[in-house]
C-alpha cells in the first residue's frame, strides 16, 4: 500500500483529477437539467 514510485503517484493523482472533473460535470448537468425543466413551464 505504501508504494511511492513516480508511476503510482502519477496514477493516483490522475484518478483524483478524473473524480473531481466527473463530479463537477455531474453538477453542471444537474444545473442544466433544472434550468430546462423550469424554463418549459
């Protein structure tokens, strides 16, 4: 578990970045969905 080689550190940071971007994308999609739902009334 304590692998600190550059390859594993780079992989871990990429995975964190992907999680962060996917979470923000989901938020943006939810906001867009709410806007379209309220705009069609």
